[in-house]
C-alpha cells in the first residue's frame, strides 16, 4: 500500500499524458476546424461586419463551439473566464478573422491541473473579387487618347442595337428585340460595368461620351443610355444592386458627325473631341454597378463610347500600375463581358503586327487555378491571336469552340471545318488561334484555357505597385484588321479561401 501510494501520483501523470494530452490535441484540432469553417462562412458578407459576425458564430456553433459572452472585438487581449469564446474581427475589406478560445478537459491530470488547459486557435479567410476586365487606369475604351501613366487603350467600347445580329461582335447587347436576330446571350440591360470607389473621402464623377456610330442610317439617334446603381451592404454580390431604383439614368447623345474617327479621316487625332457627360457623382466607398445600352432599333447603328472616373469637377485620370501608379486609383472594369472595337490603323507605326490590348488583372492569389478567356467573334482580318502574361511572355494554351456545348447556338453550322462544329487545338510554342482556309471564327465563341502555375507571380518593380495585367495580342501584318469582339475572363477555382 505505501508503494502504491507513492506511485499513484506519477501513474496519474503518465495517464494524463496518455489520455488528457491526446484529448487536448483533438480539442485543439476541432477548434481549428471550427475557426476555419466560421471564417469561410462569414467572409462572404464582408465588409458588413455585423452580418459576417452573426454567420461566423452560427457556423462555429454548428461545429461544437457556442460563443459565450466576454471578449468580443478584442482577440489579442482576450482573457476569457467562460468558454468557449468565438471572437470575429475584420482583417481587411475582403478578409475576416475568427478566433476560438476553448479549454481542454481534465480527466487524469487533476492532481496538477484543476481547470484544464486554455487553447486558442484562429483563421483568416478572404473572398477574391471577380476578375477586373479592362485596363489598369480609371478609364475604359478611350480609343487613341492617352490616359494617365501614358496608357493608350487602342480600342473603344462598343454596343450594337437590339436589331443588330450578334454576328457583328456584340455578345450580350445585340440580337434581342428582332425575331430574325435572336441571340440567346442577349441581356435587356446591355453591358454591365463595376465602378470600385476607394476609401479616400473624395467625391468622384462617373462620366461617359458617345464617340461615334459606324455606318449610315439613323445617325441622329445613335445614343447610349447609362444607368448607375448605388453601392449596398453586399459588395461581394453585384446582382442585387440592380434590383433597386437607379441613382441616375442618363442618355448620352451622339455628337457631330465631324467627331467620328471612322468617317475616312483615320485615327490622326490623339484626343477625342466628343464631350464628356457626367452620369453621376458618388462620395461613398464601395462598388457601384453601371449599365450601358444602345437603346436604338436601327440595325445600321453601332455606337462607340468611352467611360472614365475622375475627381468631382476635374478631368484628371489615374493608373494602378507604373511609376505613377497608386492602389487608391478608382477601378473601372467590365463585370463579365467587354465588347470592344479596334483597328490596325489605331496602332502607331512600329507597333503594327504586334498590337497588344489590356485584357484582365490576375493577381498572385490565383496561382494554381485555370484562367479561362472567352473571345467571341475574334480574328476578323487578324493573322494570329496571342495571350501575354504580365511579364510579357506569350503563353501556351488550348482552345475550343463552346457555342454548341455551352450556348446551344447554331450547332448545325460546319464552317469551322468539321461537321461537329466543336473544334479544339493546343498551341505550344507558336500561336494557332488564327483564320485559315476552311476555318472561320465569325459568330463563334472561343474558350482559351491557361493553367496558372503554382508559383505564378505578377511583375514586380521596385517602388511601383505590382503589375498583374494580362494582355491579348493581335498580329495584324497589313494593319487593315477591323475587329469588333467580346472578351470574357473567369478563373476556375473557389473564390473563398483561407490565408491563415
């Protein structure tokens, strides 16, 4: 009995090591999984921290950790007396941190511990916004006019009337109201853009101008209608913004015929003389939805227009890359599809044959995902289409047509050189997305798939913001290409992920 009494304490300690410590590891693992689940569930409601907190705590409760009163808002200084504690805090505009404080139960270790072991696990989740589709300035579709940082778009935004056939290049705006031109991709609202206003206390004017209307017909009515919708408390969901009444609705008329750069005068003017019209003035940070539509029904009217965001009452634009770049520059980009018009004559001598246009911003957090580029009606008069990464490298890719597979559109056509009308190729070393005998991309949607390597990074230059912008390059050796096309860029992969 004396020997048993002497050995009882070390035996209990060894039992505690075998049972209690193991139980603590299990409890800590459960706490980490609960923190992960809570952060992932709540982050999609950011920056609405109240809603995000509620959803995160509900997720933690479903995983066995029901929050007790105590430490809300102060995770680093939390000294809980009641367990568990679930503390939810904002880690960034699109980031949410969840801390779970709990206690490991004591089974055999009561001889040395009377209230268990305190544990603390945390997770930070991030929601990645849709890919910005456009260019790195606060302008979009400026033609040959130079914007901030010396950038030139070399394309205009374009919108067709609803009676225009989609085969003219407008993937979502044309072919809606006229039965003979039915377009299954048509959207009554036209084209959708996002205006992302920074948190800097500055009021901004959102402006548009209607540059020109190609062809003849009802030139006087070649106008563009714009609707601006307010930001809301779900900035990661843009679809609900348009359910509200627009902040403004403005029709921007087409100016004098003399302003039109397509009337035979070429592209000699560096500045576009068409007047800017303010669609709305905003002074709150957030994501504003802007809709643009050609409201006419004359099939001969194809409007060109431009957009920009400038400080209220000013005309200065800004850029997010380069020596003068700033992350605080307002972001103006197409939500999912961008219809553009470009021409070989728009590019300066020396650039002909390698005309590069900004496509989309793909940040390093997308490493390991697959980038999908959709080009509708590409390569009219163009020798080759190439995709260029932020470091200037022309990347290998595979492509296939998706009209039948995805859109069920004109599946009986065989003008791609195959009765199935589903053509695909892999381009390695040399570009292969080009028009050849028996192959036409007219009225076709090409999907390009580009796997992003696990170590994908942007172009970093000392003293400048990272450049994560990809480009599309048209090879046009005779400078006579006349291209209206619609681009789309998406990423295959979950937009919600853990970063800690």
